C-alpha cells in the first residue's frame, strides 16, 4: 500500500502538468480524481463504506465538472494548500509554550542524556522559522501564478481581467516541479552549513540523517510543550 501511495504521489504532478500542456479537460478531471483517490486509498483498501460512497460522489462530480469551463479552479488549490499546511506545520510550533519543530527533531536524534551544544536550540528555532517562511513564499508564488495564468487562470475564469498574464505552463512548472527543487535545494544547503557549524552529529551523512528523521517523524509531529 505504501508503495502504491508513493507511486501515485510521484505521478500526480506529472499528470497535472500533462493536463496543463495539452489543455485537456479529460486529463484535468483525471488529475483531480487521481488526487482524491490518493487521499481515499487507505480507507478504500479497508473497504470503508463512507470512503466508497465519497469516491462515487466525487467521480460523478468530476464527470459533470469535465464539461464546465471552471474545471481548472480546483486544480490550483492542492499546491497552495499543501504549502500553507507545511508552513503551519513548522510555524505553529513557534508559539509561546511550544518546542520548535526542528528542535524536537534534534532532541530525538540525540540520546536523551546528551546535552545539546550551545547555540543549537536558537539555530533550531531560526531554522523552523525559515522553513515556515519558505513555504509561505512558495504558496504565495503559486497562488499568484494561478491567478494570472492564461488561458485558464483563476482571475480569467472568474471574469476578472488580470493586470498581467503568464502562460499557464509557468504555473504548472513552478507548482509541480520548481518548488520541489527549491525546497530540496534549501534542505541541501542548510544540511551542508549545519555540518560545518555543528560537526558533531549522531548521523554520518545526509542519507543517514533522512533515514533517522523519517524513523522519529511520528514523535516529532507529537505535541510538545515547554
């Protein structure tokens, strides 16, 4: 099941980009259906009745939407919402009384009895903020490109003339590929800087770090308060 979810998640941006490049209503509806199936897949595999009912209703709605000019509108939402959710995931842990997300990760990667090096908590706080700001920026750029895209941008579909337009492919390239490269590049640059500033780490390389981080991810996401 995990492999199927991973494969579907990887294929989704490719499917969306193909829909944009070809301006195909059929591929657009298929992209939305693909995303809904990805979200419902675990429940569908458990034969959850509500999930199957929701899937049937969604399929009927997409069949109807495929003949409507504003079919494109729902396609813009996932990238923006995903970025905003990621920004919230990091940002809400910066509130008073909570442990910043990166600091949670750092403490879980080190043995419980080990004291963090001076400067690490402050660095973790700033890095958590940086990730939150990055995802907000990505969401805003994606939203802006979606609004001014042509021929099926948000403003044009709503009957509003945008101050300027960009090809719809620009939105797709950014939302489905470039923003992932930006996030990956940020991660890589930060990792290199971190290893230089704090060379004593419990992991040996980036692959080992990712493996350990994934292993403790459920605990990292747990609510921690000061």
